C-alpha cells in the first residue's frame, strides 16, 4: 500500500484498485470467448435459414421436443 492510500480499517478491508486491475483482463477474456460462441450460434442460424428443407427439419425437431411458441425460432 502506498502512503497516499493507507490500509482501510487497520487492514481488514482491501484496496479495490488492485482487484479491479486483476479482474479487468479476466473480463476481457470472457468477452472475447463469448464473441466466438456468439459467432458460432449466428452461423448455425444462418445454416438453418439457408434452405426451406433445413428450416422445416428444425421446426419439426422443435415441435418434437415440445416448443410450441408462435415466435419464429430462427
């Protein structure tokens, strides 16, 4: 700890700044990983929409597992 930022409550509380510096790269890694997952999901939906046959099979499978929503799934 620096003299400018002494220990809070005699050291029982920790300084938030180092924790933020530690968490920042972790958050960036998670965000990047989720972007890759998101791209794969988008690619899957593009494939499903690529033809009426594929879309029909998707809708049939959704019906078989009990998805009864009127909202367009893809």
